[in-house]
C-alpha cells in the first residue's frame, strides 16, 4: 500500500496520485512524504524509478536488516532503524524495521508491518488544515521520536517485573520456574540493547550539522531524540546489572539451600553411625554366645543370661556417655 502526502503553502494534500507526485518532486518548495506499507514488486519499481534509488537500497528494503545503519547516496540519505512492538502482558518485544530515504524535498518510508508511529504522523497530517515547520527531515524526526517513546512503557514494565523477581529470590522460597524467567528477561534486555546501541550511533550522526538533507534546525530536535535513546540505553544497562545480581542472588540462595540439606543429611548420617557403632559390640557379644558349641561354660551358669544382658547394657551406656562427652551427638 502506498500513501502520498504533500505539504505546500502551509497546506497538506493527502490525495496525491502517483502521476501528480512527479510534478511535486520538481517543486523545491514542496515537502513530500511517501509511505510504503508491505510494498509489492511493482511498487518497488515505482519507488526506484521515481526517486532514482540505487539497486542496493532496494535490496536492503526487501530484506530484513539486523543492525540499524545510515548510508549516504548521491541524491538521498538511507537509514534503517528499528521500532518496537511490545506485548505488555508477558514482557515480550518484537522489533519492527523501518527504512527511510531522505532527500532534498522528499521522505520515503518503507515497512512491512503496520507502524503506530507512521499512523500517528499520517493522522496528524490528515487532520491538519494548515501546517507549519514541516519538511521531510522533520517528518522523519516525528516518526523516530514517536516510536522511540514506545520503548519507555516496555522498560517500565520490565522494571516492575525485575523487582518482582528480586523479591521472589530473596524470599528464600522462589517459584520453580524463576530461573527460566530470569534467563528469559536477560535475553529480552540483551536483544533490545543490541538494537538500541547502533541506533544511538545513527541518531547521533543526525544531530550533526554536516549531515546532508538534515537542516540545522531539525538537528536540534534530533538532539532531544538522542537524549531519549541514551535514557533507554542507560535503563537497559541498569536492568542488565539488576538481572545479573538477581541471578547471582538466586544461585546463592540455591547454594545455601543445598548446603543446609547437606548439613541435615550429615546430621542424620552421624546419628545413624553412632547407633550402628553402639550396636557393633552388642552384636559381637550376641554372636559369640549364639554359636552352637556344645562346651561353653557360660551357657550352664544359672545367672549367665543376666550377666550377659548386664554387660551389654553397660557397654551401650558407656559408649553413649563417651559420645555425649565428645559432643558427637
């Protein structure tokens, strides 16, 4: 789908046909914005022929670019950035690529998903009867500024969730799946951080006055965008450190629990060993007098049974007293 907006003489024209577009491209006083959503092959051909776009740019627009970048061509500036589509219910994010081609009097945006930031600008232009201070580079600023603001609700959601993970860990009774959740959040934060870092460098270049097709007045606005993306980057750094601390705390709690369980097991084994040791001489005595030899003098003593029982009790009591004295039990 292709949409064309033309701003001229403080008015916005939103029903511009592809044929009229070529006429407005020759008008240096006109500010043109062309948006392609899920463009088809014929629309790519129209884009290339109308704006004299390099074949490499078309190739980049057709495929997914993992890292944001900025490239200068003869007649335009090509920029790849990533917006974010966030599911606030489970904290998951999905990156959405937006490609920009910025020229002297035109801006072209290409994206394969419905973009809230693009829709925001389109609604704003359609509702504005008169519009001032609108140039192609300013259109690009408004789109970038809007989708960058979408990061903050996601980050705030993550802050709360990470705090919940920390509380669960220090409660010494964490859920069974808490390690899985910690690792999932670490992946999400790292994934977003890898996207934000190169975008920070791209936007930093847009704040310079020597960048073609970006007016000095618009550079000031991009400085504000750069400040915001630095805030996002700093927040992600903080969240990464908090998750690392939470992971270390969880492993510490887990180690403490394992040590306590091991100590309890050692106490049980110690008591069982003492009981076994006490019964060893008693078993020896009963074994000796359980032998079936015919001539054993003690077997014919009238009080032999009581003497042996007394000896066994005495041995057991003495051993028990000795173990208690040594504080082994």
